[in-house]
C-alpha cells in the first residue's frame, strides 16, 4: 500500500505482512499490525514500534544543474563510531560519469534519526563552490585518535583529477577539502576508485594512521597515501613491488581496492584482478607493501542492464579475522547469475578459505552490489546488505550472522516497493544504484545505507539514499 502525496495520512497495516510505501514529502503516521512489516518512510514520518523494518529516506537531490539527472543519489558508503554513523553518496548523477556533489547524512542515535547536508568546496555546485565541475566515489572513515571524520572523493575536470579529503569534528560541519594527490587528465582519467580507512586499534603501533588507496593509472598499480595528522596532510603515493592490480587496471574493471586494518596495525588491501581476488598488505604503517597475495578465484557473471562489477567489500573483526565478500557466478551452471561469496583469513591475510556462498535467497535471482561489516563489539557478528535482481527488477536485502559466518539469518527485505531498472539513473555502464553498498554497526545496531527508487515524475527520477536501523 502507498500513502498519497497530496496531504498527510494516517496509515494502518493489516494482520498480514505489510509493505507500506509512505515516501510522499509530507508527515504521515504509520502503524503496522501482526506479521513482518516493511515501511519505506520520509524522515518526518511517525512510524509505530510495531513496524519491524523502517527504511527512511536520509537525503534527496536538491540540484538543478543541466548536466545531471535529477533527482538521483547513488553509490553510498557509511562508517560508524559508537552510536554515530555517517553516510555519504553521490548526488545528481551524470550519464558520462561522476555527480554534481557529494551528500552526507549523519545519525547520533544508531541510525534512528538523521541530519543531512552536502560537502562544501568540492564542485561548482557546492556551497561555497569548489574548483571542479564534478565529483565521484565517496568513502568515509573515522580517525579515533584525532577525533576526526574523513570523506575522500574523486574530483574530475577536463584537464585534471584529484583525490580530495573533507574533514569534520562531528560529522556535520565539514572543512574545505584537502588535496591528497593531483593528476593531469591525459585522455582517460589517471586516478580512480579510491577508498579510505583509519587505524583505530587500541594496541596498534600505527594508531592514528589513515590510508587512502586508489587505482593509479600513472603507474598502472595500486597507490596508497598515509596521513598521521587526521587527514590534514598526506604522504607521497606508495605502491607494491609487483604492480598489483595492473591486469585489472588495463582490463575491464578497476581493481576496486577496499583497505581494512587488523588489530595489530597490519593493513590488508583486497582488490579484483580479472580472474581472482587478491590483496597487498603492509606491516609498517603503509611505508611498504607486499606483492600480490591470492585470496581466491573470481568469476563475475552477467548483470544485464544493471551497472554492477565484481568489486570486493571487506572488514576485519576485533579478533583479527578478515573477511572479503564479492559477487561470483562460479557456483551457477553456465555462469548465468551471481551469488554472494565470502572468504576469510585468520593469519593476517596470508592464507584464505575457499570462497563459500552466502545464503541470500532463491536461486532464480541474480545477487549484486554487496556491503559488508563486522561488529567491532562482537567479532562473530556480521552483516551483509545486497540487491536481488529478477527480470530487471530490484529489491534490497540484509542477512546477518552471529557465529562468524558459519550460519546466516533468513534474508530480510528492506524496501517496500520493488523497482524496475528504468526507475534508476542511466550511465554509460548501465542503470545505476552504485558500484557498491554499505553497512555499519552503530551502538550495536545494524545500519545499512542503500539506494531505492520510486516511479519517476516525468523526466525526473525519484532515486535517493535510504537507511534503516535494526537491533538484530
């Protein structure tokens, strides 16, 4: 059922499992009956406690620049420190690449309520305006030693690109961006797919080190830069000795690095390498990196018109167990669709278990775009958010584990309305919700961020960032 957009409504569920779509721009009141209910709501909606899953729109695209498709928000990431969680995402997606700006949404109560905004100084659409026309690929981290939130973005102009870092003491007020590295544009981009992580380990000798890694077309390798002052300054790019990721950089996909940090300060940097997942690692605070270490075979399957690649997502539990998750069709006959697979390591990334399928639902669906996290308070508690695609229609799901991935809960649906690919933004690589999703544990609660869409209004999309907060 859906709420009307004309005026506020009071919506009552039934005794069955209801799916209630109440995103309409006004303040509705929603209550649910028996059954397992899913509500998609505006930020201002009042939703009763008997509604089991409440996914709220945490932002929407305010821009009017002609280059972008509006209203669109795509490619979210999030990170949590205690009960505070910060979501970031592209706003105003452009067909040929990047977006009008980077948006954020911040919660201080484990994802129950949100305050939103847009980063300053990045693009001509920012307030105050920045030097670049477009920006892409946001990733967020928290530096506990320096009590600083950091968002890294890829800014692009016709003649140059840059890895920019925005800083905040509270996740709400953000500095003008710091340039970590700047490269000319010589035909193709020379920088792509950056990610950020900070070492917050209480006993790590490198506590307070933050790492930005990215695909570096200047060297055809993975480069990493290190900050030891809360992101104010950054060291020179450092790469591995064997040009790790070169095959992917020259091939169909960027390696999609996603660095994570072990409790002892070892940095693991997994990436996609054409027919395998691999990683490089650093044991000296990012001063040097290993050659490539294999994780397992990777076989990305077809995703149709949906933009989706085999980019890895990763996290490390407080016990030192490292996990890498990716999409793979190797377990399907004739490689017709993708599953979610996971591999883990208990020796600092040196050896890995064989990739195993995560039970995500019916085998008739194609599963794409994972986001993964380990609970910092309980190393055996894991969460995975992902999309299912059936006949070019998308739903968002979440599964969780309390035993380190030996068993998983039944998939829990997070969206009230299944949406077709034609409701989401167009790109040169296909219809887009993002190249990845994300999930975090905030104060013990599971807080995913993902993209949902309602039916476009004429030529204007209704594609935005959403989040929910689940106790288990």
